[in-house]
C-alpha cells in the first residue's frame, strides 16, 4: 500500500469540500490530498437534472477566490430583474476549472477522483486495484451533509410493473410522450419539475402534483447581494425581526412574516408544515398556482397501473401518465457533531442552507484560530438542515446566535465583509461601496423571544444564549 503525506486529507470534492480547500489554499501553505468517488469535482451537481439552476445568485456560490458567472442581472424569464442563476453545466465546468486551473497547478493539492474512502486515512481506487494511505495532520469530512438527488436515489414507494415513471433527470427526454404527468414531491425539485413543464407549454390541467406537505418558501428577491438590493433586503430583515418580536404566538409570527413577503406559500388557505429553504420568485409562484390538481393525502405508498395509493386515500392514474420521481431527501437532517474534534473536521452548515459559505468559513477559522478546538467550535456552531415549519424558527434563532458571536470579533467581521460567499456583505470589488449596517436592535430582542417560543413548542428550557 502506497503512503502519502499531507497536512489535510479532504474527503469529498463537492461544493463544501471545494470551498474549504480553496480557503486553505488562499490563507495557508498547507498541502491537501482530496479524495472523491465521482469522476470530477462538483459533488451532487454531477447527478442533478440537466435543467436545474442555482436557487440563489451565482455571485455567492462556488469558492471564495473565483467568481461564478458574470454578475449579470437577468433580463427575461421568471428570474427577471434578479442576479443570474448558473446552470448545472456551468456549475460543473466551474468546479472543474477551480481544480484544473487553481488547485492542481499550486502543487499543494493532489486529487484522487473515482476513489472510495475506507476510513482511517485509507482509500481505494474504483477503477484499479490501487489502495493508498494518507498520513495527514487532519482529516476533513466534506461528505457529512451529502445531498441525495432522484437520479441516484430509488423512489421511497413501490411501483408496479407497467407503470410509466422516471426520475426528474429523464423529463426532458420523455416530456412530449405522455398525455398527463404526476409530480411526486413537494420540495424544490418538485417545484422545478412543475415549472419545467409549464415553461414548455404544458396545460396545467394535465399536471397532478402530489404534495405530502405544503412548504413555506423564500422569495429570491430577498436573497440578493450588493448595493442594488441592500435597502429593500434590510427593510425585509427588519420586518421579519419585528414580526418575531411583536407576534403573539407561533402562528401569528408566521402570518406576519408571510404578510411582509419574507415567507411565501402556495395556497393561502393551506397552512404549510414544511420548510426546506425552497426559493422561488413571485413570478414562479404565480406559475405554480396555475396547477389546480394538487393532491394532499400524505406520502405515496404505491403506484399501480390505475391508482396511486397514499397515506390517506387513493387517486386514479393511467398508462398514459408519466409519474415523475422528485421525492429524494436532498437536504437530509443529520445529527450535529462538533466541527472541530482533534484531528477531525466535520463540515456542516453554519448558516441555514448556505453550505459553500459554511465550508469557506470553517476553513478560515481553521487557518486563523490556532489549535483551540473549543474556541473554534464557539464560532462554528452547526445549523441543522430544516424540515418543518418550526425548524424555520430554530434555524432563524441559530443564525442570529451565530451572527451575534461573530460580531464580537472585528477581525472575523472584516473577513466576512471581504468574503464573496457571504452574499449579504459587500465584497471589496463592489465599486458602490460597503453595504449599510443592519440595525442589531431587533435581533437582540428577537433572540429571547424565539427562545421562549421554541421552549413552549418543545416543552424544554430555552436554548442558552451565546
């Protein structure tokens, strides 16, 4: 068995692993062995459906040192007036360029694609008999929050022989061959499937959307970087914090946030019980509302040739229908573990559903804060992926508390202001100057209010403040 020496062994060349490695390359002289089971960097983007686009602006996705996209504003389509969203192929090409033009030419990164990590510093090639061991100062697990997509995840329900079905990836090939379509899944993947069909002229009456739970959604207009959108976003942030402070209870808080446009829902008469960071524009939401045949009978248990069996009932189907699998658990909830634990670094989200920012931030803390794991873990408190409506409150509280901790460190704040991946600050390249500071007062009041509300909902003591 061949032995390699490196300061870091990074397991996983997905978006988080690439963002972490990039900051190490920029801020240290460390050497890295990067191992991944796929044939090229980019993680789940290699398996995603071909028409997927980023759900957030390209300008704060990828790695810190290299812009993604041109910073253009879309001039047409349902994202009109907002910053561009990179396509699947653009994201894969981008990570390939980071690897080929930055990491490998540095001489400090050795990259082993198509390799399966075995644990304890060992990995094995998937295309040969090669087995290698890495003697590394630290091992970085960039796979802990790994994303599952329909193309590599079997449907979580039974499908009888003769039923026409496909993962979302196959929809562009099969889109014109069926009279009707059943979209199974209420998350962002299901939304994208519906929008794809509508964008290509499908009659909304020919689409049936199986939605086990309605979802609270974020308005993409409120997730925009730079000076152009700063005033509106700061106003929205203030309205959300006021809703939390002034709300008389859990439902009232959500109603106020919804009324302020900070959370959206498909149907005003249905209370959403899911929140998974799904992001849409108002124009996309208007399109989704054209679909009237929405099935709210729980999860699909079985699809037969003539019927779909669900938790709370049955609906008819037919051989002329394509059933589109969008039910993979793309943002699985994982137990939180310490980010820094001796020789192990486990990458997790430190801001809700902002994985690449979190990977880069973790690398900066690793590079700048020495060997004190306790001090570094105070700065890197994981924010679990949300799933339910109440998780929106939990995640909001965790974000507030992390930001409060970070705001006490001026050097860290300076790094955040210069970080391209922190989409809510103004990078040094922004010619329009720094963004105005958000008034911290409402947040200070919102933290104890959220703690009390969650304690009442969960029957536990309030979470300790930072």
